[in-house]
């Protein structure tokens, strides 16, 4: 059985090893017995279709790249929204999820129009970047997720954000992050996210199996699980 992964803008939006998320998901899906096809689309493509896709991914990039991508992806918003409404699992990491909000105000006060799928905005500044290791709590299931944040801005419209930042080692000033809608997850964590947070990877694979009518096989990934546990313990025990 085939699984189609749509990898959006891999040449523009793949900093911090975020392309590792694709490799991790591909490995897990192959372990479930799927044949995996990765379809890459970027700014030079006149058409981006979400039809027939089983998973959609976009990673993090330079702010200038993100702004270009926001303008290009707006041409295909209707297809993206239909896929979200249909429950297609999606992951937007780092600053790629900024595009899903109403607007981005850059450090020079330029306003970049977002897709308006969520009611939030990002306000950026130039003096310093916000970086640090963080622990996030998912309000939906109270799971703790770990990772690194490297941002030029702060999210506003906090009531719509899905995670509480419970611990920061660094200068990350915001207390909430991330968005959820159906099976879409947008989150600031980079590095790659799915390695440090195996339960998120597992949840996506379970969703894909369910949508394909395939039985999910329980498979352990001890290195990823140990990495998550070790990182979480170190962050929670660190003094700030």
C-alpha cells in the first residue's frame, strides 16, 4: 500500500536539520509495511495539489524565505484548507507555521499576509533572536514535548495557541505556542521535532494507518525514546 508525503518547499524551508522529520516519518511508515513516495513542491511549481496526499510537511527557514513561501502558497490556499478540513495529517515546524496565521509583521514593519487559517499573528524584531531549549505541555493530552526554538518574533493571539511553554533554558519570552486543527500540527520546535518527540511521530503514523485502513503495528524506537526522556529530564531539572 502506498503513502504519499507532500514535502513543501524543501529547498527554501529546511534549516536546522528539519528534513530529518521526513526521514523519520518515512522510516516509521516503511516499518508499518507501506511504500512511501515523497513528492516535493516549491516556488517554481505552478501547481501544488493536495489531492491524494496522506501527509503534508513544511520545515523552518530564513525569514526572507518564509515570506516568499507565504506569497506562493497563498495561490493554493483553497486546496490546503480542503485537505485540513478532510483531516489530512500535516506538520509545520519552526517558523513555517507563521504562514497559517493572519499576518506577520517583520522587523522593518513590513506586513506579510498570512493564510488566515488561524487567528494569530507574529510580530518580529531585529535586536536579537529568541532562542532556547523548551518544554511544552500539550493542553489536549498533557504530554510534554521538548525541543529547540530559534525565532525572530513572538506569537500574538495567545488564546488560540495549543501548547503551554512550561520551561525555558534561554531567552524565549512567550508562554504559549503552536496550533492544532483536525490532524494539522504547527509548532515552533526545530531540530528535528520527530526525533526528540517519538509520541508525535507515532501519533501521525497511527492517523495515517487509520485513514488507509491498515492495522497499526506496535514498534519500539528505543533510541528516540531515550533521547526524549534524557532531554526532558535534563531540561526539567536545569536551574534557570
